[in-house]
C-alpha cells in the first residue's frame, strides 16, 4: 500500500499535497468490502496537478 500512496507521492515530489490521509491533503478514497490487492489495477486518470 505504501508503494502506491506515500512512496509514489515522494517520487512525484507531491508528498506535501497527497500520499497520506491528513487534513489539507488531496485524497481519492476507494473503500472495498474485501481484500482486492491481488486483483487491483492502477489507473492514472490525471496528473499530479489535478489535470
């Protein structure tokens, strides 16, 4: 999970804006009813600036 959240934010130099759940940070949340890690697909829908 860290690889796709905070570590990715550090790689994009966006850790001040995204990558963890904190007041003032942007977040897209997906809540699942079971473990989907093995079936997860990552889709990049916009750039780090929200484009």
